C-alpha cells in the first residue's frame, strides 16, 4: 500500500507540473454544460439533474481515455518507465498507483461540471444521492480506465492520441450522453445499450434520480469490462515481452 501511494503521488506530481492536462480533462464537459445544458435544460429541475449526470459521465469518459490512453503511451517512450519495470516490487504498486492518481484526476475534472450544474441550472440532488453519485463515478470509470490502458499499452504515443480521439466521440454520441434519457434519435437508442457509455450513464441517472437502468445495458457494461480487462492485460504482457524478453 505504501508503494502504491508513492507511485500515485509521483503520477499526480507529474500531472500538476503540466496543469493543462487537468484543464483539458475538464474543459469539454464544462463547455458542453455551458452551451447545451444551461440554455436548453437549465430551467427544468429534472432535466437539468439528468443532463448534469450525463456530463459527469462525459467527463469520466474523457478523463480516463485520454489520461491513460495517451499518458501511458507517452510514459512508455520515457527511459524512466523501463527502469521502474525492473524494480523488485513488481508491477502491482505502479499499476495501482497510476489508477489511484487517475481516479483523483477524474474527480478533479468533475468540479467545473458540478459547480455549473449547482449555480447555473435548477438541478437538484439530495445529500445521499450526491454521495451515491460520487461512488458511482468510481464504478463507471472502470471500463474507460481499462480502455485507456489497452490503448496506451498497445500503441505508440502518436497513434494513441489519434485512436483516443477516434474512440471518444462515437462512444459519447452513440451512448446518448448528449441527449436526455430515452430521447435520443431512433438509431442511437438502438445502438446505445451495446456501448459501455450507455450502461455508465444509466448508472449515473439511477444514482441522481428515478431512472431504472436497462438490463441489457447493464449486461453489456459487464461484458465490456471483462473484454477490456482481458485486452488491457494482453496489451501489458505483450509490451512487457517486447521490451524485456
């Protein structure tokens, strides 16, 4: 545990030294809140609450895909990364430290969205629901963390940037993050339950309001987690074998 915290502190210091990384993770969800949620759903308490939950999921998706997908790929290009892999502690503390630091950054990226929702819209949430939503953020970040790790360990940094961008927008749009619950166009509603973003946002909607998650979305979210975990593990072992065998 102590080594995990050391690695997490190292990762956070690296991020703080480049503040634009934190700003970038929070910018798009905050901008979406200002341009789409505030003017169109801000006066309706129910709509504003669900829309804020959608933007929270949007922020979780953005933060995890880019910080892991791009960040891991860039770290692999640095001489420090191969050195840490030779240390006798093994990969677990380093891996857990990266995930812990990523979770901290994810929560930081949510602050502008929550502040905008609380001050510029009629979104309302009880204290128990707010605490449940905070816990749900950690749960829904799992598939996107695994996706980012799979990208980061599979590709060089330049390719990882492109792939992260290509994956991000279809997942956000196709999962219904930019529309109200069950009000997306027909083709989106048909595809959405099969994407991890839909299961994630339905969990967030259920946490903040009276929304019953679709069983198909929950099943597919579990399938995505298992599949992405296997892919991330394969990518890590493949990278390990190429560099040290």
